[in-house]
C-alpha cells in the first residue's frame, strides 16, 4: 500500500463523485493500484477551461481511503477508483507554503516547479509528506465547549494520536463534519433561518447527515445540512425532505401543528454561497426515496 495524490476539479470532464468514485485513464492505473487500501489526498489544480477558468485553488482539500479499482465497462481504457472515509480539510492547503513544497516531486533541483510532475493526475507521495499535508489541513483548535465535551467523555483521549489514525476515528470525523457544516451555513438553520448561540458561544444548530452514517453516508459538507434540533428530528423521521431545487417538502403523514409554524411560508432552504458546499442531488434523492413519508 502507498499514499497518493488524486487531482480533482469541479470542471473535470471525468465521471467523478469524489466522495465515492474517481474516474481516470489507464495511464495512472499503476500508481492508483499501489494506493488501494490506503489513504489518498485530493488536490484541486488551477482550472484552465470552461466558466471556472479563473478559479482553481491549487491546494489539497480532502482525504479519503481508496477501497478498490474496477474497469469502466462503458469506456475502454478507463477505470473507477472507489473510495470511502472522505473528509474535507479544515482549510485548503496550498501546494507550497513558505517556499516549501509539500510534495518534493513537484520541485526541481534548481528550486523551480516541476510542471511535468504537476501534470500527473495521480501521483504517489512519501508517507512523511502525506502526513505533513494532513497536519496542515486539520488545524482547527477545539472550541471551549468541545474541550468540555472531551473532558466529560467516558473515553477521553489522554494523548493525541498520529494524524493518520485520527482522521479515520469516528469522534474526530464527527467533530470535523459538525464544524464544516456549521461554518458552511454560518451557524444558521437552513429551514428556519434561526441562528442561536448559547451563553458559552456554542452554536445550537446541528449538522445533519442527509444520507446517514449507518447507511454509509460520507462526512462531506454536501451530504450535510445545518438544522435546529427540532427540524433535525422532523428530517430524520421523514416528516420533511427537500427536492433538488432545495424546496422544503412536507410529508402527507403530517407535521405537528406547533412545529409547522417553524417552517417559513417560502418553504425553501437557505443554502451555502459556494455551490460545491450545497446539498448534492444524490443524497437528497436517497432521503426522499428511503426516509420521506409520502
């Protein structure tokens, strides 16, 4: 096994859904195959085509585990890498900081950028360099209430674990997912528009998985939505759902009258400003088909 970097972009012409699958040509099969069973990091390049040609963070932005690789049955010479344990970083990590490249492969002996290496969509990376990227990506300190929760836990973590072990632990992932969703929605409930902060500074809004963890739902912002506890309860029980245009759907089974008043008359979600953080249609459809009471 080995760690690898997968280049991914919203403007890509490949059939990617990065939390689940990564589509690539045979050229990169050898490198990708070595990473099966291990963690990979995603890198977003500078976009050079389409409406987003001015964008592209040129940064590492997420981690995932490569489960398996299978041939694309519809396109000769192409493959799908299937992934799980996807998790966005707390911050996008530039490929170079303070004059230092996170991937030594990307720097020539004269100190300049190795553009040929940058052109490889899948590239292997030494373990120590991979770990440095993860450490730089997960930098957010615990909030005061998170420290209190940790102290009250039945199984507090007395010593920090290596970052590789942390990113696959449920506690770490829950905390990161909650933080990322709350930040994306500015601590505001997407349905009611309420933004409540308690006296200790803790946001009262919750981070709900659309496709739940027990159904193998990924810990990505676009599989999340910020909801107050009451609306979260309605959502988990299928009394409300959302269509692909982010309209609120009320179940014919009936929302209790006293709770129906929480939902504004426009019945439309307030979603993040960045399209890549908005609820993905794949997860919304799953909720409508498997949870929503029609």
